[in-house]
C-alpha cells in the first residue's frame, strides 16, 4: 500500500507543468559570477512583474536605477562617477552636481530644483528651465504659495534678464521700481513711472493669463520710439518726458531746477579766477567772443550778471566739459545775486539798476536819458549805503 502511494505522488508530480523563471528575473538574481560588492539589488515588491529599485557598480560608476518590471530596461536616476561627480537624471554628470530633467510644471514655474522652508513649507524657491516655453527661459522664483511671487528669469534669446517678467525683451527688464545707491549708467534706458501701468503689468499676469495674452499686452504701443534714449511715462502710459538720440529734451510740463535764473556759459577776457559770482558783466569790444566786468557807469555794453547758481546753463558745447573751465555762467534772465554800490544814492526795492563806475558793480539809475540800453535789472533788496550783494530781477533793456 505504501509503495502504491509513493508511485501515485511521483506520477502526479511528473504531470505538473515545469516552472521557469523569466530570463530577466534569472539574470537579476544570479550570483554565480558576481558578489554583493559587484551588484546589489533592492526589490520593493517581489515577483517578476513588480517595480524594482537597484543599486549597483557599473564600470566604476555607482548608480541607482529602477525597472517597471524585471523584463524591461532600467532607468538610471542617480549616478556617482569615479571622479565624485553626482548626476541626477543623467549618466554623465558634468559638474559636482548635475541635474537633468524637463520642467515638471506646465504653467507658471520651473520645478527641476525646489527649496522649501521647514517651519513654513509654503515658502519655496523654484529654480530651473522652463523647457515648455518657446524659447526656453531659465527661471528663479521665490514663492509664498497662494500669496506672492518674485520672479527672476534669463531668456535664451540674447540672454535677456527679467525681474518680474518671464519673457524679457531687453537686456534687463524690471517690473517694479529700481533703487540704486550709486550711479545708474547706460547707453539707453526707458523709465516708466506710471502707477496705472504697474497695475496693468503686475506679476499676476504671468500666473493668471495665457502666454498669448501676455505677448499681445507686451506689444501694445507703450509710447516707446526707436529714437528715444530716455523715455518717461506717466499715468496710462502717457509720454511725459523723453530725450531723443540727438540729445533733444522734451517735457510735457516745466522744469523745476534748484536755481532761479537762465545763464549761458561764455568766454571771459583774462584769467577766469579774476571773476566772481555777482559781477556785472559786459560785452568786451576788444575780444571777438569775450566778456568782461563793466568798466563805466551807464554802460550800454552791459550783458548780465555772473550767475551764482544757474537754474539752466546753456552752452554751444554741452558735452565738452573741459571747455567750461575757461568760461563763466552769464545770467541773462531771472533772479540772481548781484554786486551793488550806493555811490549814486541808496538803493530801494524796485529801483532800476545800471552799471556803476566801480568795475563789476551796479548802482541806482537816476539819469533817464542815459538809461536806455543800460538797465541791468530791478532791485529786490535795499542797500542803504556802501557796497554789498543783493538780489535783483534781471530785466536788461
């Protein structure tokens, strides 16, 4: 009876189908030609159809790779080569840390690299390449999720840099105010001070509107022209100030300088150091383009006063500063300090002034027959006696 049972078991076992492991499965676990040092496989889930994670040493390169199952090719996700270079998503790292991946987000940020706060995980720094954009943009975004964005981008087109913009059209384009504690210099610039424009072009646009809408918005007529070197824009992008490429200045309203007179830079006879602000100046008949201090009373050669602080200084050579060294600012209109003398009587506010006998000084004019063409201006301050400096209103005639 015992022999019959054993025979029956053997016959039944021989009738079962033979179990054969898949080739990939067999290769994955074969240890006959390898050691644990050569290859170590970590399996998350057992079985030939399970997703697996592996660590191994391939030609001196330590790597971590994953397989959807043991029959499929692996995908390498982490590499350290013999030189100590680390690669994530690449088998050939080219730097101490080399991350290779397309952008993980499709709308508003680059997500190849993310840093987040521990106490406030909504604070995040996103860095990467917006590979879904055309042209691609390198983007850095500091984000407090749901509250605020701060974008810095570098466009692949001419390496333009944008702060607050993802598609900068200029070498540097900033959405917001710029504060500099030194000189701001450039061959060309656009200054936009319009509050309405800031609201129209704020950071919400890059997150909440489609790219086509942004392009249409950016290509609107903001008032900029190719010959504008400096352009100032006010509310609703109205052009309020500009300087063209020929050096002409245009302003919608007036200038508000610190000085209160208009002056021209003129050549003087002799050494410039001999002249002082407040001197009454006259045309020098002995010099082709020169001026000198007045030399006689009631001189009809009187031209103006050496300006102390001109509000506007005109010149035939505005860009050649070295030529100003031998010239003085000659005030012709406005209010200016002037040297005066009481040699022709006390000066009262409102008196007409003419050149004095004292060189470079003005005095009260009393001889109406001699005053035509000799008036320097009107006194704005009194001078009871002696000499001094008072304010006068230049009214040469």
